[in-house]
């Protein structure tokens, strides 16, 4: 019987795994496959800006902040976005601004500022029907493809697309498997994924280790409960709003229909009156030009 595990889409597990010594090879490979930075360069130069944040379980009271690493002339912030909400992208861009601001304050001149890289792991696909795993954003002139002087890159890594490629397309590329492991919720599925990959096995063992913490499981159950409550309330509000909107729409439709009916009746009445006048004028042998000016009818209507 399979047992549940808490996936890396939850911040505490995400940062607990990525800051662990056991998962260092996985982190190096992950960053390289997303950004294109050579693995050797990352391995030789990686520095954790929040190394003291490494956790084994929720009982450790260290504050869990942003997952930030330095690799020579690159500062990289890794962020897990479990759910999309209005303003999320602005919040992530704010992280870039804060990191850049702190570096500017520390440096001697603007030319010393390293490249700021934001890697967002999105547990949703805001860019449908785009099927890419990684979508890169930079500030540049669209026509000539000239980059802005601000040295910033933002990557959106689409986790559902990795899941689609792995399960439905049977794609087992390195990056696909590195992303799919973040979404695993059953230990038997996890075992199938990691059985032939030593680095992924270390990650899987770390995920299970963190997941087995009783206090963390209690937190996970409570967060899942709150998420379901939020979703239920949202669904109920949408249905109520739709029903009220439908009822209001019917009322407005009736009102508009009555108004249009009255308007159409008036126009029709005026038309019939004009035709009656035209008939009488024709009987009196009044020239057609005068009848047109008098009634506003077209010549064809008068002749008919």
C-alpha cells in the first residue's frame, strides 16, 4: 500500500530539499538545465545566501526565507508558486527589485552589479496553450532584439507541462524528471521515478524524510483543509454571483425589451400615419416631390 508524501510544491519541503547537502547535485543540474549555466561552473562557485536556513523538519525554528544562491556573477532566486493568484507575478518581480537594490547598496559602482536571475516554479500554466517547460523573459527591444542595460532574467518553469510530458508523452529527459519529482505525492510513484537515478534517489529520500515529520504532516493536513475550504467558498460565491447575475440579466432584458418594444411601436405607428397622409395627397394629385418632403417617405414607398 502506497503512503502519501508531502510534495515539493509546498514551500517548506521545496526549501528543505534544495538547501540540503544531499540534494546539491540535483540543484546544480536543475539550475543548469533551466538557465544554461554550465554544471561545472555552478558546482565550483555556488554559494548559498541563506545557507543557515537548511531544515530537516518543521520543528527547527529557523526562519525559511527566499532560496537564493550566488554563482560568480549571477545571483539566483528560486521560488515555488504553488497556486496562481492576482498579483503573484508582481510579487515575484518585487523579489528581483529587492535583491537588486540590496546589491546596489553594497557595491561600489553600477557596473559591479551581477546578473539577477529569478526562477519561478509554477504549479499551474498561466501561458496555455504554450507547452514549453521553461519560458524566459528579458527586457529587450522587440524589433531589434537588443537587451536593456538592466541585467535581469526571469524564468517561468511550468510544472504541469512536465507532468504532461512524463506521463502522457513518456518523455524521460533529465529536466522533465527533475520537475516531476517536485509534484510526487505517493511513495510508490516516487520509487518508480528515482530507481535508476542516483541524484534523484537522494532527493526522493530527502522528501520522504521531511514528509515523515509528524508536526510537518499536521501542518500539511491543516493547509490542505484550509485550501479546500477556500476553494469551496470561492465555488459557492461564483455560483451565487452567476445566479444573481442571471436573474438581474433577465430583469434587465425584460426592461430593455419593453423599451425597445415601445420604441418600435412608436416608429411603426409614425410610419403608418405617414403612409395614410401620402395616400390622401396622392388622391389630391399632389406632386410626388412635395409628398416626399411632407411625409419623409421614399419614392418607392409612395409608389407602392
